[in-house]
């Protein structure tokens, strides 16, 4: 069994979209539009191919993560969205491996802050924390906006238009 984490390619898009759709179909907090968000982000001039990662076992895609440029305060940062793992392969560490691999690439590219909108219990394991008083251009609830680096003073997040 060969496990690989690699940058996604255009040949992976159909599989990625189906994986996203399947992963979010029973999520009560989802608008079930995540695959279309990814499609818009892939077409954005700010798309960073090195931060669109797939997890494969024997060349079968079982997980996907995407980090996209955003602005936090006045600085460039990243947002992690989405992170998906094939429902039949969850709780096997695939999501954790993707997050860690993405963090490595992001740091190598000079990004020092990553934001995620998600479950504080899950993302807290990767040192993501809520920052009281943070605001964002999408009016998302503060209790689900988590920051990976809290040594900044300004926590206003400006999401790119593709998130609207």
C-alpha cells in the first residue's frame, strides 16, 4: 500500500469535486456548495497550486485540502477550506496528515498565519485558537473562526470574492 500527499492536478478535479460533495452531504452546517467554492478558487488568479493537496493510497484520492489567500488585518494569510476525507476512511489520520503537510508548504512559502472556519475541538489539536473580537467580511460566527498564529494585533479577515 503506497500512501502519498501531493499537489493536486487538473486531472484530479472531478474526483475532488465528488469527494467534497460526498463528504459534506450529511453535514447539517453545510450549504452543500463547497465543491463550487473550490471550483471558483481554482479559477482565481490567486490560486496557489502548491497548497491544493490530495492524499492518495495506491493512487486513489481519499482526502483533499485547500489553502487560499486571504487578508488578516493588513497582511497576507491563508484560509484552510475545505478539508475533506472520504467518509469510509475517516478517523484514520488522513485529515491530520493533510493539515500537517499543508502547514509545512505554507511555512516554506512564507505564510505565518492560517485561518479556518470549523470545529474548535478538531482544529484545536493543530494549535488553532479562537481570537475574541475577530471580525470577518462574511459575518461568520466568531466561535468557529480559528487562527493558527495569535501574535498579531488585527484579526479582521477579508475573504476573497470567491467565498461569497
